[in-house]
C-alpha cells in the first residue's frame, strides 16, 4: 500500500468556496460498500436510505476561533498563530507563521477592538516543524470573541460572513480547530424528522486537530504519525449505541471523527465509555468493530481521511465514487456535498 494509491485529480472548480444557503439542500451520493454501486439524492432525503432502529452518531465538538494575529515584541513583525491543543489555561501547542519564532521570542496578540489590552505570549519550546509551545500571560478562552478568528481550511479563499456556518447545528463543546464537516448538512428540523421515523441519534466528542490539514508525505502511509486528539464517549452514549446495535440497528457514524471515536472506544464488539487522547489511524485492512456505515464529505487526495473512508468501503469503490461525483459536478471538501456509505 502506497500513499499514491489514494491520489486523484481534482480541478479547483470542484472545491466549494462557500456553504449553500440551506444546509440540507446539499447533494448526497449513496455508495454501497459491498457492490460499489452509487445513487444520487438530496441530503434532506437521507431518511429514505436509513431504517427504523439505525443510530446516527454525531460529534458535538465546537470550532474555537483558534486563528490569532500578533506582533513581535519589540520589533512589531507580524505573527500568525493557529492554536492546536491546550496544555493548561495559559499554555497552548500552536502552529506559527512568521520569521525567527524561536524559544524566548515574545509577541502581543491583536484585538478586533483597538485600544484594548491584549495578551502577550512567549515561546517556551520548539515542537515538530512550525509547531511551538506558547505560554500566554492570561487565559485566552474568555476573550476569544475579541482576539480569535475561525480557522477555515487553506483551500477556502472566500470570506465566511457568518462563522456559525462553519459549525454544526448541534455543536456544544469548544475545542476543535476545524469543523466535523459531515455534520454541517443537518438542520434541527431534519434531525427531528429522522427521529420521528425511528432513526435514533447519539453524541460523542472528538476535538479536531492538525491532522485535518496535514497531508501524508511518507511514501508508505503506515509510516505517517497521527497527532493525538481528545475524544469522549459517555457511559450513557455507550449504552445507547450498544442497545441499538444489539437490536439490529446499524451504527452510522457522522464524519470520520465519529468513526475514530467509536472505534477507539470499542472493545470486543462493545462500546465502552472513554475520555482521553486517541491517535487511531484507520487504513484499508482495518477490521471495524462498531461502525456499520458512515456519512462523510469528499476528502483531499493522499489524506488520512480518504484512507479511512477506503478502509470502510474499499479503495476502488471510493475512488470510482469520486469520479462519479465529478462527472455529476458535485461540490468537494468542507463546504461541499456529502456521501452516505452503507
């Protein structure tokens, strides 16, 4: 297995630059994981492909405004910071952009409200590549609304007027630097409609980190190092999903983040309550313990995400489905259309 096995060509015109006005009007490609056959639908009709007793597992993480702008002290040189993981209230692992950002360098965060006192930061340690360990002189989260910006993926070049469109309607727990985009298509009304049909929902949390943006550079994907991401499955959720599965319901993970959370918490075919870090990397050949199907968007070539999808549905089926989607002018990536794998 090579990283290049998961490559495909995608002209820029297919990359969605903004969300649709109505979330549930995205297109939906149905992929049969056994046969590779595909069907076309509209997302609002997803209930036609699910059964009473199935359970959709939603990731309740919320994107934090983790993109910060700063000026070096005392030179005033510009610094860009992407917060990745919180060590404690005032210490973060972060990705930095700017020159000479070595240990001991200090900077001051810029605010959207000029004249206000803003935090200063100091680089404590060099981590991998452009990652740094930064200590601030105060907690950042209480003032995120003044200093932070939603960190859109690098392939989106349009401005997002409403930051809530990069949040799922059920987002609750702040901690992600990127949205679990498969869930962006749901509306409260659609969720109510599905539940009215006997299609259950359950919630987990995984805070999305750097690997969402990181390509695999190694020729052998098994040499790729996954970053740790914090996840949680409560006892109530584990019980709810185990009961649904024991009654013959299919466990449908909404997004790759939900897949990784469920599989990280599975042991002997049962889901257990967990809270803590996971670096589970799912590649073709992986034996799924809990997940029967998944809802997902269309992913970047050579990414850990397209590899995970291929582990469930087969590489050839997935790449063929992507070609079908291109021929039908589907929209790709974060603000794009969706695929339901059953």
